[in-house]
C-alpha cells in the first residue's frame, strides 16, 4: 500500500493508445497469455492489450473458452441478483448520452419522497429481491442528507411479518468528498459504484459539456480514492462502452484497478460493462460515437474476466436476455433482474417519470430465475460476506487462494431455497428444487453436504436469513 499514489492521475492516454495499435498477435503469443490466465493470477496491461488486438472469430472463441474456465473455477454456478431503485431523475448535468440530462425537455422529472422509496422497496421485496442498488441523478434535491435518509428508509422496510427485508444496499451516485463517504459508510452501505463513463481525457469534455462537477475529469477519476479514504471497503468501477474505443477503455479499467491496488492494497470489488442504449433526448445514444459490436463486447467481457479473475463483473438489463445468458458463461457474475429505470415504476406501473435508457431485457425476476435454473445456475441473493465483515482486503484474502467459494456456494443455496419457498412460481420452484438437489449431491465434502442439507430443512420449516 502506497499512500503517495492516492489522488494521482493514473491514465497515460498516449501509452494506452500505443498499446492497442500494435500488430495482430501470433497463435503462440495468445496461447502463452491464455495459459497464464488459467493460473487465476490475472494478466498485466501488455497482455490484456495483446488479447484486445485479436479480431478473428476462432481466436476470440478461444479467449472466451478460457474465460469460461476461469469463471467456473472461481464462481462456480453462482450468479448474484439485484435490482436498482431509481430515487430520482432530476439532474444538474448535461451528459449527451443520458435521458436525465438537464436540457432534456422530453421526460417528466421526479425525486421520490421517503414514503415513495418505501413503496418501491416493498414492491421489490414482494418479488423476492434482497439486494438493492440506489441510483439517482445529481441534483441539490438528493444531497448527502437525502441519501442517508433514503438508505435508512430502504433498510427499514419489512414484508411478510418482518421476515423479508433488503439485506444489502449498494450505492451509485455522483462523486463526493471524503467526509460524505464517511457518512455513507456509517449507514452500512455495501459497494459504492461510479463509472468514469470514458477514461479518455480528450473525449470526456465532449460528452460532459457545461461547467458542472461532472465536467471535471480528474475529480471523477479520483472518486474511488476518496471513497476508500472515507472507509468504504468495496468500490465498483466501469466505463460506458460506446463513447470511446472499447480497447482503450478496457486498458484504462485495468490501470484503475492497478492504481487502487497500489494506493489501498485492494482493487475494485466489481467492474460494470454497460453499452450505450437508446435514451430519449440524448443525442449520443441515437448516434453512438464508437459503437461496440456484439463480438467485440463478448471479447472484452472475456478479457476482463481473465485479467481480473476475482473481480465481479456486472451486466445490467441494457442487454437483451440472449446476450446476458451467453455472457454469464464467459465472465459476468452479477446481473440486475426485473429492473425499471424510471423513479417510482415498481410500485406504480403507469409511472410517467422518464427512464434513464431503454431496457433490453424485459423479463420479470421469476422469469429470469427460471432461465438461470434451467441453464444450471444458482441465482444468489446472498449478503453473508458483507454482514460477516468479509469485505475489502478480507474478501480478497479469502478469494485469491480460492477459499471464498466455501462460503459463497452454501449461502447461494440457502438464499435460492428461500426464494423458491416464498416467491417462485410453480414452474420455477420445480426447476429450482431439481437443480439444488443435483448440486447438493455433487458436493464432495460429506460434512459440508450434511450441514447444507440440515440448513435446507430449517429453511423449509420457516427459518430465514441463514448464512455462514
């Protein structure tokens, strides 16, 4: 850990572009890098750049196959499920790719009251959600005091005789100061998420016009330093793919992760990989500057998985169900499900407040879970590590030697059994029970198998919120 690294600008634009402009690598070069990736120790910047220069389908598939092996070795069949709660779409910024932009007159604005946030939370709980991501535009209406109250409100909502409640709240809001992050940490948030949008300092001002805080590239770039200085253990980084060359953005994400490792001894907990989708009143969503093809998108997800093996990769409902189902195999470890991106739309289906972007996956939570179970994946609502204090350095100390799976797999099973008992349709319950029986039978450790089976019996008799 090197405190002198904190607050530094770690993006060397010319260096990153020079790395992606090299020659197409040979088969032997690719094989050497992929063999290293199979050791689950990650890749360096130059190796990532080499993989990103690949452009033929056969070699891309080879990269994706290695990513599948890495994903399966570390995460197994678990897939974390969450839902966003948009607390407002009022915004002082004028980002050219977002419907919430200040100058957009085509959407209705709304900032939820605390009672409305409670309604949204209640609606998600009735669907079976246990993990929420609070999101809002940047305005004077949703300052730190509003956020603190929103967090407390969300945590306080109870359903089914106090049995169902949000067990983990992650936060995706505009950059703050250290003292404000200290306040967020005190409210028991999980991960703080913020995207750089584009890491290219020359492109950044084009997409973020006007003299607002968000127009300050370096202030946004250093936000995770302030968050971690404020005591936030887990942070989530990302770029909005389509604003700049996707290869540059991936290399910049690698540099960001390396910077956090140097400065704080712990890299990002998650990386998000959203692609630009159409947004009403947002010119650069209609004419995407650097559109990322499906093939390149699959490649970049696979490369990030190999390069950052223990970092969660998040894929939102921007992508359609077909793309999401495929990328789960090659690197994605967390997805939102049954999402709405306009404030108030869970509890009021006819809510007219404007959404942030167009959804690609319109499935309900139950439909998503059925699809996952059918493909052999365990939808996990687990928050055990967060509440047991296995976060930040402690999480990575268990993850890197491969020990975290001994907690994650059982906890995923428990939360999935809860969902099947309390919320699942008959078809999903049948499919899920069948999957759980198969997976429990496959557990090699007899003591662990017996312990899991005993806890499953407790859940079936009504006990809830069991975790190791």
